[in-house]
C-alpha cells in the first residue's frame, strides 16, 4: 500500500509499470482497485497510478474535503508530491468530473484526457444515484458480475456522505464549459446501457473541436472497463498513441457509435 499525506490526512494510491504517466480516478462506487485490469494491461508501456479520492477506499474521510474543488486540489497535490509534471488522466463518473475540471484549470499538466460515463450537468444524472443505500446502488450499477464482490468490499469503505456532497455541488454546474476549455486530446466514452448517467449532447461533437472525440460502448453499463476489460484497455491504448483522434478506429470486435 502506498500513501502520502495531504492536508494532514492520508491519501492512498497505487502505482504499476514504467513510462509516461497515467492517473486513473474512480467513480462513486468502489475505489482505485477496479482499475487493476486496465493498469496491468497498460503497465508494460506506461507508469500507471490509481488514487482513492477523499471519502473513498483508504483515503481520509473528512466532510470538509468532499466538495469538487477539494477533490481537484487533491490531484494537484498528489502530482506535486510525487514530482509528476504531466500525465494522462482517465476519469470515470465522479472521477471523470474531477479529471475534466482539472484539465480545464491546469491544461499544462494534462497530456491526454479520457472520461467514462461523466455527467456534464445535473439533468444527466439519474436521481437514484443520490440514494444513500450503497448496496442498492451496487446491485443497480454493477449487478452480479465477476468483479461485483470486490467492488462491494471496497464500497463498504466509502463514506456515503461523499456521494451526497458531490451531487450537491454538481447540481449547480454545467461542465460543457470545461469540455470546451480542454486543449489536450480528449476522448469521452459512454456505456449505452448506463442507467445512472445520460450521454453527453451530440452537439458537443460537431467537429468544431478537433481535440474532442466520443465513443459509445454498445451494451456497456456504468463500468465498461469491467464489462469487457480487454476491449476497454485496447481502446485506451490506441487513444494514448493516436496522433489524430478522427483516425481512431475501433477494431472489428468492438461495437461502437462515434459522435
């Protein structure tokens, strides 16, 4: 277990591999741990980091840190403490919100950005996500899969108040402006069957931002990286190497819709 001290509290993270850096940021359920298959797949060419946000996993749980600005600040302090000047960000759900806000505010620190099932405004969030019943949320978003037991074990560590706090702050935000401010190559991934988060408006992908691209996973739910780990890891690897996002081609076995 690796940890640093930020604002006099513990922040847990894990690291695997060597090469250019990638930071994985988890969603409302689970922790860093569900990124393990993706980290293992990418670690031969990249130094992969995964962090537990405030309120999750083995990181500190203080209500004062659960606002979005404090979570973004956590990423700033994490990079500064580890001496990482620039990396790719991969954010899922809540982690995608934080990654997007970070990329808009600190563009020089971000080499590439992938978001997965990220809500851009309050209207795109299913109200059921605001439930404080974590086991019910797990059944709804994860179901009974090979990874569900492990996610459930990690979700038992989270402070339910962090879910409520993040949704409260999201209620007053429209992250479309953050998308428009991103300068790094950006790929927005969405599971077609994600019950919690509606896909971003297709008007974002009208071709006016050549650094922005979108791919939908047919039959993908809120955790597409767990629904089909090889497919997700291959997409991420191709995105990290792509010189032109419009040239990204999903392989034959990938079901896709590009906006």
